[in-house]
């Protein structure tokens, strides 16, 4: 017998959003780890806010909202607010009741800037790594390092000669807001040109035959046991930034124990190998012609393991650029790009730890 499609809304509903979330839902384990990590930052949050005035959005909810944006590949904060408005799963994760109003996108962005200024992303990463250390997921001896280009939120049309007339003072040419620019035959370099939109972005390319784009460079130090990112840096995209940032991260590894560091052929230089050895690290870099390392390093079985393991770092970059929407930055300036990239690493580590079966008490 066919039931008629007659909808009669109820006057009252009695249920708890918690009961609607399956016990095995992936966000449950992530939420428990996030809550535990943010609880450890309570005193730091308290120092960020004044004791007087109108209460703002709780920083814990801001961070959870930003995590949702990365985990579910939500491109903008306006779209994030729309999702939180009608999605019970998102409301539960952030901590909003059914009747709580959703924040205005501009209010959310202004409060987020407070977190950026306080460099909360780096502290959040430290707490997540502390949890991973308690679960014995981190290797203290074997690491890999690599860097990737992060396309800046700036057009190549904004890459103009440093001594050129500013766009706001240029005589009107009747070309409209998105004027046509012909770069044919023009020699452009970071020494003579700069972006008027994001002056800290540098023109760079990754590999021969690829187009150059205004970019930053994100660097990651990964431990080889489970592929978790343990350190992160973002620098301007210069020709030597990858090796320089890698040397700094290797020097910051705690402890006096000798470590191994896997890397690709771009790191096979005499200077980088010398810096590694000075920091009690064995450079397990992929060899190129006229390599800076020899059989004294490559003869060991651990070298072959490091060369194989170091490729897993590409999984981190791939996840950030596809799921995390970091293929092209949505923020300008080195400090903001660094914060967003670091926060993306936090999200990756949480997902990785959840897949490894970690769940906070």
C-alpha cells in the first residue's frame, strides 16, 4: 500500500545532536584530540583577551571551525558559515546548540586575525605532537625533509618593475579594472620586479619546463615511523630556501642522539651535507651526478630505507593542496601564509593520528 506524501511538521522536537553522530564517525576521535589539545592552551587564550568589553567568539570554536574548513575542503569562510548554519554535524563539532546563531563571516574573519597574531597554530601543533609522543607514534632518530611551492594570492599582472608608476597613479588607459598586459619579450626577475598585490611573494618555478608563478615555499620535517609532520616553516621562494630551512629544522630537533635525514636530489650539495653532519645528522639524500655523499653513507641498509621512506612526505603536500585547499593561498603576506600552512599541518596530523587509531581519553 502506498503511503501518501503528507508532511505534518511537529510543534516540538526532543533530541540531542550528540545522539545523531555515529559512534564510529571519524570526527569523534578528532574532536576528542582537539578538545584535549585546546584545553592545554587555555591560559594562552586567556592572555589574548581583555577582561572588559563585549565577549567575542570563543577561540576554541574559531579553531574548530577552521579545522572543518580544511577537513571538508570548504573554500571560503562565507561558505563555512553557511555549512555550519544547516549541518548538524558541523554544529556539534564546533560546539553550537541548535538555537545558537551562526557568526557573520566578517566577524569570524576579524576574530581569526587574533589567533594569527598570537601564533596559535604553532602552539596547537606542539600540543598535537605531544599527544602523538604519548602514544609513541613519533620517531626520534629518522626523519625526512622537503619543500613545496605555495602559489600566492597574486596575479602575474601585479608583478611590475619596482621603479614603475604605481597602478593607482597610472594614467587612465580605458582598459578597465582587469587591464590587458603583454609580457612578451620582457625580462622579469625578483631583483627588478615585485608584486603590487603581495610584495613578499617571489616569482619561482618547480622543475624545468614549468611556468613560473608568484609563490612562497612551505617546508616540512617528517618523522619516518608513521609519516607525521614534526616541524614546519614557510619562507620566500628563493633558490636556496629549501636547504636553508631544512638545516634550521634539523638543528631544532631535540636531543643529542644522532639522526638520519632523507631528502631528494635537490639537497645533494656539499654545503647541506656539511651542515647536517655539524648538527649530528646523517644526510640520506638521493644521489645525483658528482654526489656530495659516497659509499661510506650509502653502503648501510638504513640509507635505502630512508630513500624509500622520504617519498611519503609528498603525501603531506598532496593532502594539503587537494583536501586542505592550499594549492593557492587565500591570504597575503609571509606571516599569514605561514600560519595557514602550519594550521593545515595540524589538520593533517590529526587525520593521520585518527587513522592510526589514536583517541583521546
